[in-house]
């Protein structure tokens, strides 16, 4: 239901006519489903603050100096896959 409401509001604001479109959300799967179904032409962008907060929490459980700084830099540069790879090792 929320996806349809969001799409209707986007139409009211003339979002579909934008030459460049982005869909910003946190990592919840429901959000990315809304993006695929209702905004397929928008570039999906993960919310930076959520990604950084999850990296902070994960880094606190590992006894390695400056790990959060390393992960934050990787996230900022768009290399989230590298952070995920390090978390799964």
C-alpha cells in the first residue's frame, strides 16, 4: 500500500519527468521492492547514515584499531561490497 501512495505522490510532484532519478532508502528489503516495482528507472541509493551506523556497531565487536574508519571510508567511496566481504570472512 505504501508503495502506491509514494508513487502517487511522486506523480503529483512530477518526479517521472526528471532526467535523473534516485531512490534513497535504508537496507530494508521492502524498500528495495518498492523501488523495483514503483520506481524502476530511479537509481537505488543506500542511505549513508544507516550504512555507517551498522558499520559502527559491527566494528565495536571486533578488536581492531581504526576498523570503523576504514569501513566508513570504503562506504563513503561506494565500496560497500568490500565491507560486507570483510564482515563475512
